[in-house]
C-alpha cells in the first residue's frame, strides 16, 4: 500500500512537471532579415529565434579567414539587445560627425580608432554545427580611403573560439550612414516583429470555434 502511494505521488509529480513544461514552451518563432555591406558587394543575414519571450539575434559578419567557418558573427542575447542597440547608435553618431569633418577638410588615407567597444557573445558555424562564444570584443575604427570615401569598421581583435576549435575572426563594415541605420532598425524592431509573428502563429493554430466563446 505504501509503495502504491509513493508510485502515485511520483506519477502526479511527473504529470505536473510535464504540464508546466507544456505551458511554458511552444513552437519556436523564427524570423530573418538582411543588411547590406556595400564594401563587400553583398547582403548579410540577421536571424532571430524566439523561445517564448526571450530571443537571440544572430548577425552574420564577413569572415576574415574564410576557411575557418561557414558562418560567423555577433550573437546578441535578449538581455543585451538594448546594450547593443545603444552601441550601434553611439557608433553611428560618431561616424556622422567624423564623416562631416573629413568632407569639410578633404581628408584622405586616414585611420582612427573610436572609443566605443562592445563586449558580448559571438557565434560561428563549422561543418553544420553552431558554436557560441562568450566575452568577445568588437573594436570600431573610422577609415578614410585614398579617394576620400569614409567607412566604419567593426572587428574582433582575437579569434572567436569555444575552446575546442577556432572559428576565426570577422568584421562588419559600414560605408554609409544608411547602412548602419538599417542594422539599427532591424535590431531595435526585432522584438516587436517577433511578437507579431508569435501572435500570428498562435491565431493560426487556435480553434476558430472556441475563440468565439470568450
């Protein structure tokens, strides 16, 4: 009898945990955008994956060693979205200021580091496997080429590696205010877009008759 009571207790606990898990998990919500880096003549993927409120952004960059990884870039966790957005806005504002100064004074062939740095996570994909790397620093540089064209370059100073294998280094280069504004817009609006997608998926999966009786 005592054994049966224990078995029923274990079964009840298991059902409660299973129900709780079912209440807090649902279908993953995924979205994709792209942003342009005209310095390399192509667009790069920004992916978002939402697991019920907390989401990550995967912002692909240009690999500096193409044989090291298939994809590599910044992994912005949910808790760091505001931090990364503010970082981009600070870089954008300084870029706007220095770009104006460079044009006014006909500056050419000039390179200077900005004070703004970002420390967070990165990711890379190698042979179909994704790796997350923490404590990765992005440094930012202002560059004027020999023709007077300005750019902002964000680079990792160290190899992105998870201890088992190296993912290499990557860079993100903006050749205009519009290019960095586009990425800021994607990052800052990602939460709202995911919420819209989540509601849409919930509506599509719900019972239309049951929804009439609220």
